[in-house]
C-alpha cells in the first residue's frame, strides 16, 4: 500500500514538473550512500552534488519567485 502511494506521488511530481507548475531539485546521478552512512568522503561528495544541482536551477527558482 505504501509503495503504491509513493509511486503515485512520484507520478504526480513528474506531471507537475512537465507542466511547469513546480521546480524539482533532484540528484542527477544515483545516490551511493546508505541511510546510516559514516564515510565522510561519500557524504561530502553527496552534499557537493546536491549543492551543484541547486546552483544549476537557482536562476529559474528566483524567476519563479518573482512572478
């Protein structure tokens, strides 16, 4: 049941993104860390990747907030 709800939410997000109603910031590559990851390098790399993804869409985000 939970997986169905999750998949429905993902479908809704993809639809709304395609319609231009929302801006989605997500990793470009698969995440390679565990839930309880202790490897600082892996965590730092993931943080930096997320930061870079956010920087790529920052201009669009600011423009959408102005409207």
